[in-house]
C-alpha cells in the first residue's frame, strides 16, 4: 500500500459558521498519505487559499505520535517554544514545540512529539487544544534569542478511530517494505544488515542554543529508513527526549551527515532496511 493516498469520510463543516473562540471545524476530509517512507495524515481546517492543516505522523515502531499545525507563513529559522497540548477537558500536557518555516511552500509549521501513553485518549477525543507561549524562542544552533508568534488554537476532531486504524495499516506496510524490526530482531529477512559508523557525526557546536541555555539534556530514540543506496530516506522519533530541539537536531544531523552501507537482501542485491539509534545529549561540567 506504500505510495497511495487515502481519503477518509467524515464530518466536514464550514469554519465560518462558528465563533472565533470555538474549536476550528474541518473543511476537508482526513487524507492519509501512504508515502514510500512515512505515514502522515493531514486535514484542512481553513479555506482553500488559506489552509490550516492539522498533521499527525507516526513511526513504524515506537510509542511517539507527532502532532503539527501547518499554515501560511514566511521564512523562519527553527525555534523551540514552551507550550502545552490538551485533549478535551483533560489535564494539560506540558511540553515544548518546534516551530519552523517551510520556505518553498511559504508555510510555517509547529510540531510536537508526544509519547503515545500521554495521548491515549486521542482515539475518543473530540478536540485538541495547542498552546505555544511567545517567550523563550531561540534559534537552533545559536544562543541568540529571536522574536516569535504564539499559538493558541483548538481543533475539532472526528473520525479518529477510523483514522488511527488506517495509520496502523500504513505503519505495518512500512515495517514490511523497510524491514523494520525491534531490537531483539534487528536483521529480519536480510542477508546482511546495513552498516555505518555514527561516531564523530556530532560535535559540541551542534548543541541547540535553547537547550544549552536551559541546561536541557536527554536521550532520543530514532528509527532510520535507509534506502538501497545507503541514503537516509526518513528519520522518525520513536522515543522523545522531551526536548523538541534535541529531537529535531538529532534527525537533522543524521539525515545531513549520515552515511551507510546498504543492507543486502536474500537475493544478493542492495535492499531497503532500517536502523535503530539512540542519541544522548549531555552537558558536561
């Protein structure tokens, strides 16, 4: 099923019919992209020419769900901002989020990685409220603070059981196509697993400025999908460090600098494969 796009039926309403402080209502159906290397669901809550997308991404393994909001916006350096996520009237999940610009598309994204255990109620939730404070914005890789806009908006949720079932199907396809297995079965049906050396890939200058300023540390677990040429096709967080900038920086550096020897399939040819990796960010002294 990899490479297909699935549109889920669901309640679609005009957002113009609701008060400004009410949750945004969907204007289009959920779209699940069965991409070659990732499973992403999107739904528009805005107008055709002024789209506001709610985004969900899940890894092929692990217990993390990435939630995002993508809308129109100018170029913006990646920044980290404190905030919280609330499902229905539940307790706020205190977290931090990554905000960045998508230059070619002239969009701005706000993303957060949340452990699935914290959002177990998402299947039956009717609203999600995302707040991001406008203090503490810092450029990644810099100690210089920058200005930024806060976010405080709610989204009405519907068709969640069907959506999550479809996402489960998508991730099962990813595991099969990319030979993704857990730590106790890393090789799978391969003659040789991929190989690579990440030693020396990171250096002290890579520590995100906001995490350095706040003395934030942590370990992030990742799953890398490595194509048959040895290139990292996708990097997804499977266990968050709890710090948005550390999660994002880990994937960014590995995708930019990581080099692997591709796996060899049972037919003796280079094959798609996966690589499980943990990155620990620690301040010394």
